[in-house]
């Protein structure tokens, strides 16, 4: 069974602007978590 993961996110994780600190932090954290989860899925951990 093939598993797929799609992550749609804001560009503020890498390209942020002034007064977008909270958005940049949460977006980057979500992107990192999604990436780590995808690596686990590929390696068969789950």
C-alpha cells in the first residue's frame, strides 16, 4: 500500500517579514514535524 503525505503551507516558514514572527515559528515547526513524519512513513516506522 502506497502512502502519500501532502503539506500545504505558507511561505513564512522561510521567507518571513516584520511582525510575522509567530506565524513564521509555527509554520516552520509544522513543516519540520511533517517532514519528520514523512521520513518515518518512508522508513516503515509506523
